[in-house]
């Protein structure tokens, strides 16, 4: 790899060098490269090296426009495209910029840094960072295009979908015939995302070079053993993110039903009879409790859960739900409010989590009583936290067949969203996931100073909470590649 070591002054990983040698083998005439690789594998760095090489070859021509029979002075582009301009700037463009700037060779050939691009005025060359929503992608003459984290492009039939962007930029390099190059690098999300579809299609085409590789085969610095803890805590996610083995478009979120069964402990006491505390129910000294509510989308059910941390184990005090009945076709907000306040009159509840602002009167009453109410939408991150605790035996739940059914039937949709099957529910599961997530986030926080267990619903006069400042938690799951 003379170019990488002498011009860029870096030593590629062995697998990176092998892939680049294969792609630029003059006997093969590859025009498209599709890499499905694990996170932190160095795939983005490989794309940056390929970009730099394409730029190097154009400069070495002296007059690239004349060589390719283009009008004198016509700009030639090399494009970096990601789901957003910020993502492109932070990953592939940032890595390429680092290679060019440390090289010295490119600055000696007149490289100028401008907003969103590097320009070589003498050669009318532009290395530009763009995003998949750019309306001008089709209007440029591009020698090479690198699409970064393609699996995260929009997956629909619109003009900004992965297919639309990919085939638009593929046409942009046609001016250069077999010398026009398109690189698509991404870790997968699910087995039928755009990158995986492109990979499977490319395997059948002679001008496509396709690889599907786990992180440890690409990056010798990250061994499979080094990732053992990731695979233990959440094997499905680890296989997707590091093993480059994506899940099905829709599959069971919990694959290990035995782990779910073990989480339910028939020795745990029942705190509730119907929707009332049993007389023996008492809080434990020095313990903070976390409660969460989850109204169903159709407002036909309301799930509630309360948990606390004890000796490193999250103990579930109860999980219950209010539903419609023939006598009461609508859920009674008054009954839910009375139930919540009956719990808080006896237990020092640190915070109450809810994913919507439904039941505003109940929320207002809680806030007036000094309860910290937090809106927090339950997404995959919260369920990943619950799964990790279940798989490692750090959650205990009283026997509850309805909740067990909900957990077993949860579906992972497109690798990023948790849903329930048709005619199923997940309001209790959502409430439990939200309560556990908050308990974990507050694991090292001091217990509440709480007083006034007077046996009736709390009010601002008889219950005092000393509430810490709780910072909002980012609900989004970051998938950006970490530069090597």
C-alpha cells in the first residue's frame, strides 16, 4: 500500500489493505464497493482512504478535464454523503480531512479549505460533504461518491430514500465510465434495510465488490474477547452492531424466554389486591421508589409499575393495569389518580414517569403535592436497559402472567422500534421499562427525605420531598461511527 504509507503516512489494517487491493485490481474493473461491517471496524477510515486515493489520481493527471474529455474548467466532484450533513462532517468527511491535512502532499498541491469542502483550484477539484436530502446531488459531475451509514438513510419510496440517493449518485459517476466509483459503507440495522438489500444485490453483479465482516475481522485492535461483556449484556444488539449480523425486519425482542421466566419470582410478596395496597405493605427504610405510568394509545388501558433498588437488584414492587369494563367503557381517571396517591401516601416515590401528558389533572395534582413528574417516551434504549437487567438476573418481578405475555410477545421492528403484535398490548411492559430506566439512571442518587405517611393521599401540606435536579435524558440511540 504505497499510497497509504508514503502519501497518507498511515498503515492500513490488513483487512483494509486487502479490500482496497481487491477493489483497485485492474483485472476486475470494479465500480461499486459495498461494505457491511460492525461498528468501530474502521470502515469509515477505509472510505476516507479510498476518497483520498481518488483525489490523488485526479491530481496526478495534471489536467483531469482534458484527460476525461470534459470542458476546460468544469468542476469535478468527490462527494461524501450521509443521512445528515452533520453526520457526514463528523465521520467520513472528518476522517478524510485528517488524512489530507496530515499528509502534506495535498497541501503542496494547493488544497484550500472552504465551508463544507476542500478545493484544489488549479485542478478544479472539489471534495464536498453533502447529505441525503440535498436537492443538488443529481447536478454534479462526480468521479467518486462515498455514502456513509447507508442503512440509516430513509427507507421509503421518496426522493430522499436510500434507493433514490444511491441511484442518483450512481448516475453522477457515469461520465467517467469504469473509472467512476461508488462506495457504500454501513453497519446494518435489520436484514432488509437498504444497505443489506444493496449487498445482496451486489453479490450477483460482476462490477460490485461486497463484504460483510464483523468488527474483530476488520479491526485487529478490537478482538472478539474484548467485546464479551457487550455480547453478555445484550447479545442481539451486539451481533447487529459488532457482528454485522442484522436481525429480521420483525422479530422477537426477547429471544431468551428462559431469562424472562427467571425474572419472575414467586417468593416476592404481593403488594396489591386488585388496585389496593395490602395492609402489610410497608416501604423499606432508606429506599427510594420509582413509579411509571403508561396510557395505551387507544386510551383503553393504563399500565403502572413501581420499582426500587436493593443490593444491586431492581426489585419490582408491582406492575398492574387499569382497563375498560362493560360497566365502565372508559378508563376512570379518578380511580387512577386515587390509586397513585394511595401508593405515594405510604411510599417515598422519588419520581413519577409518564410518556405522554394525558390525564393532566392527575399530573397537576402530583406536581402540586411535590412529586417530580417527568415525561419520558419509552423507546428502544429503555427496553435495552430492561433487557440487560433481565438477562443478567438483576431484575426481580412478582408473578404476573399478563406482564410475562407482554414481554414474550414484544417485537423488534426494523431493528430500532419496539412494538406489540396485532391485538396485543405492552402498556405494563412500557411502564416497567420506564421505571427501571429511571431507577438505573438514579442508581447512585441519595435516598429521598420523606415524611408524612398519614394514611391518605398526599398533599403539599403533609408530604415533603427534597428533590434533586434531574437532567433530561437523551432518548435517541446514537449510531455514529467512532473514528479510529
